[in-house]
C-alpha cells in the first residue's frame, strides 16, 4: 500500500517540489524517451508529481495521461493542462493502451514487495513493442530521507532483473548522481525497456 | 556477435576544481546499437586528468564479464599512459623515467587492474570535434560535474 507519510510530505511541499523540478526543457533521459515514440503516441506518466515531465511530453507532441497519489500534485499537474488523475500505482489496470510509460523517480516510493505487481501492470498496460522508462535511486534496503519520504533502493542489475522478470526487454541503462529535494546527493539509475 | 565500445570523457571546472566523468557504453551489431549504457560521476575537487582516468576506469569496471572492448578517449594522457608509459612505470616500481613518483598512481593502478580482465583496444579521438558519441560522453561528464559546481 502507499506510504501515507510520503504522500503527506509531497502534499506539504508540493510547491517546493514543483520549483525544485522546474526546468527549461526536457533533460537527456526524457529527450531519449520522447525520441523512441511517434508523434501523437499515448503516454502514461506513472507518478507524475507536479506534471513537469508530462507538460514537456505534451509540448513534444505526445498525448499524456498522468497518475499520482498526492492530491496537491495532481492539482499542480492539472494546472499545467495535464490530464492527471488521483490514484496509486495499483490503479493502473489498462490493457495494451499505452505506447509509452514514464515512471521517473516514482516507483521508488513503492514497497519492494509490490514492485513485481507494478511492473506486471506496466507490461499489461503497454501495447506490444511499447516503451517504458523507470528511474529509481540506487542502493540497498529501504529508508526515509531527512524530510520523511520512504524510499526503496535498487541496485541497477537488480532493477533490470525485475524488469526482465515482468517480460520486458531492457534496452538502455543510465546511471548518474544528483541532488534531491532533501539536499543530499544520491546515485540513480534509469532503465529503458520495451514490451 | 555484438561488439562493445566505450566512449569516455572527463570535465573539470578549474584545474583543480569540481569535475565530472562520463561513459557511454554501446553494444553494436554492425552499425546498429543494440544496447546502451551510460554512467557518470563527479568530485568536488579534482583535476581534468583524474576525471579522464576515472571515466576509463569506470567503463572497464562496469563490465562484469571479461569482454573484448574498444575504449575511445579524447585524452592523450590516458591513451598514451595506458598503451605506452605504464609499461615503464611498472618496471620502475611506479616511478617515471626521471625517478619521480607517477602522478595519480592509485588511478593508474586501478586502470591497470581493470583492463587486465578484458581484451581492450584503446583509441584516441580529438575532443570537441563533432564526434557524436564523444559529444555525448562530454555531456555525461558535465552532468557528472553539475552537482559539485
């Protein structure tokens, strides 16, 4: 089940987070994801936060549906014109609907034990050959950051194994390090795969 | 059989200063990229040569299986060091021909260890000269540096 405290942190700090993730344009990973899709393709932003990436994908000519478990985030996304709805990761029940699914630093808030179900739901919701990109912070175990968000960490190879177990084919693995909303530096991995 | 290529680059803002390194790994079948991996990292206080070395080290250390790989760097320091100078340094107990300690010795030793597991071909390309993969490695290196600037 979703972690209520994490949702509370995102509710309390939605505006901070929106300012923190504000960007002039799509970053390298989002550009790569967009390039893999045809113009007019339908994308799900799975854990969309304030809708920053959704809006950029719409500007790039994609159709976007977005889902987030924090009401304040859904409102922020909607204020950018994003077709966002309130729901948890378990509320993805579409079948062969999406050309692409973008899950950027969202699934790291799901408990480890739920990850296989969420990846199965992604595989089911993708059209055959559809693209997915999943980014998490790397490491081991689960812990809260200094502002109270609960994280499940994955090593790159373990995340790739889980993605493959769901029947998806891994195409690209990107690793880097960045500052988070909590101010700390964290290593991350972003995996691109297709159905 | 796919062939492996690693494009590596380092970046530094000031020398020394905050720096980053980037690696673009590609598995190619003919001219088609069948799989891609990128890695970047950085440090608050370092030098350009150290970042170039760390890029090459991380490229080779990332490969779990012993592999045949071509590493393409725009650093003459790395290319000449690993293909030529290193043999003399090892014979001289990691001293230069002028009997001075080799600079960045711990990184050269790490690179030596990392390449021992693989069959590596080293290539040099001119940096910032329009090689698309080298440009991408440069972008990764600057990304690796960004959190430290």
